[in-house]
C-alpha cells in the first residue's frame, strides 16, 4: 500500500532520466551527479577496490617468451605477438584489426572504435615494417579481411589470442600470469622509463583524461613518432 502511494521506482527512474537527458551528460558529468545525490541522501558509496599493480616481465623473462615464439616459427603467431608487444593494443583492438588498418608508409595502425568508442592511430617500429608488410601481402593473397584470421576465414577471437599467449608463456617456462593486456602495461612502462611525457603516452595508449584534453589539441601522432621510435630501438631487439 505504501509503495502504491509513492511514485513507483521505475516511473521515478524515467523522470530522473528524462531530466538528466536534457543536459546531454557524459560519463564524468553523470558520475558527479550521482556523487552529489549520494551526498544529499547521506548514502555511503562503495569503497574503492585496492588496485594491484601488474607484475611485469623482467628482461630475462621477456627474452625467454620471445625465444619460445621464435622457436615455434609460426608466422601468424609471430607477427601477432610482436604487434601486441610493440603497440600496446588491447586484446579486442588487436582482434578487430583489418588489413586496411595498417599504414606501412606512416608506420601507423588505425584502431577503429577502441575503448570509449574513440578512433586513434598507434605507431609501430620501423624495424618491424618489412616483416609486417610481407605478412599483409600474404593475407591479401588469401583474400582476408582481418589481419588475423583462422583457416575458416573468421577473425581470431580474444579468447583464442589469450590462449596463444598462455601457451607460449608455458613453453617458455614462465610461472607468472601472462596475458595479452600485460604486454600493454609492459610497453607503456617502457615508454615512461624512456622519458616520454604522459600526454604523449596517453595519445598512443588511447587513455581518456579530461584534464589532458587541452594537451591533446596541441599534439599529433607525428609529434610522438620520433620519441616512440627511439624508445623502441633497444626494446625491439628482444622481440
């Protein structure tokens, strides 16, 4: 009875949604609104989870992993894992790459609708251009659409990419948890250690930060290419 006398939760939610929609809110705007609502209602928000830092590979472990890949001599796996290691692409971004996304001339790869549904370009090392170009040509000869496809002409799934990484880690005798996203952490840490500014790393990684939007307007991938290529010279020798 009491529930009927009040506005039903679903109806109230519709009214609130209609009110907020007029403001055309983005994620950060909505987040602030709900923080203030919790404050007004004296509701306790969820305690932030303790964030654990990823356990990166040592140089020796990275060398063992890459040696295992070389020994297997699987062309598709080799190109795929090298690309994963040197670009910092997310697993789903890697799986979604098409042949047309690779620009050999500018040493860039277009990432379509990545996390946050924002397109971006990521660089790859000049020393990788020849091998990648040959691979792309062979895939075009097979009339593939995606950069990495199965024999049935389906693109690799993110699950299969994780499985491939896991198998090579086991083959290399690595006991750490090795997964595709770890190589993203590995690359971004490497770039930071080589003195590349946060704003440029964010441009490569696709991380979104409202406080850095002003910097993004002044940066282009061309500004990052020189720093990236220099930082990747020694890094790439191990891959």
